[in-house]
């Protein structure tokens, strides 16, 4: 019987530094001879055809897919049936890969209570370790402007809800330490975790 893999979920707003932290974690764990793969919400959103996406430009079917809309300084996210199905499939895929024995680092933005409920159900029985990835909104906004591939205001909008539902095992602030340092902190906290209940 295959031993289920472990899951480390990095949850935070866009531009909080999750992808950079995930890469640092993967590199450090790899140096220890441990194979961890990285799966993220953006990997799946990036697979949608342009017509089902509303970002800088709105595709013809964006209302059925995923659409970002600026309302004043806020950026709201609207998910249509295609967008919801895609993100549900993403969460199912993470759990399925872990159940096949792969260790997975997840680069996540918990969008709402439905997403959290699906994570909680899907990861039941797996060794799931949740990391709160914090960063001051002002720093995230500087990163948004520097990246050029994010709508300024996304991080501020997401900060109102992204941490509302998960229960965390450890928290890091990417504005206060280098990625390698924070990765080492997460690995140490993960090693000290209590074994999951059967």
C-alpha cells in the first residue's frame, strides 16, 4: 500500500511571497533528498482559455470563467461555473496526488468558505500543514506594481478574507526575512509538528 504524501499549504494574498517561499522550500527539501512538488492555484487558472478570463481585458465568456473587477480601490473576484469547477478540480488534484504518495507544497489563496470546506474535506486523513504567509499590504502593493502582471489592489482586497477560515500551524512574514531563512523556519516547524490523528 502506498504511503500517502504530505502537504504543506502556503496561504496568503497575491504578491505575499508564496511562490518564492515555495521555491525555497522545494530547494531546501530537495537538498535533503526529499522530493516535493509545487502545485498552485495560478497553475490551474493559467490553463483557462483567454475567452474565459477577465483580467486586464475581459474575454467573451469571462462571466462563466473567472473575472476580476475593479470597484474603486478594491479588486473583486467573480467565479462563474467554469471557474468554480476548475478550482474545485485543482483542490481535488492536490489531494489525489498526495494520496498517491507525492509530497506537495501548495501555493494557495483561500478565496472563500466553500474553498476552505473543500480543503478541509479533501485533506482529511493526510498530513496537512498550513502556513500563514503574511506581508504588509503596502509591501504587496509595491510588488504588484513591480510585477506588472497583477492588478494593483488585489492584495489589499484579498487581505480582508484570505486568512479568515484556515487554521494555521505556523506563520511567516515575508517582509522580515529572506526566503531561505523563512523556508528553514517552516521546515523546522513542520518537523516538530504533532503526528495527525488516525
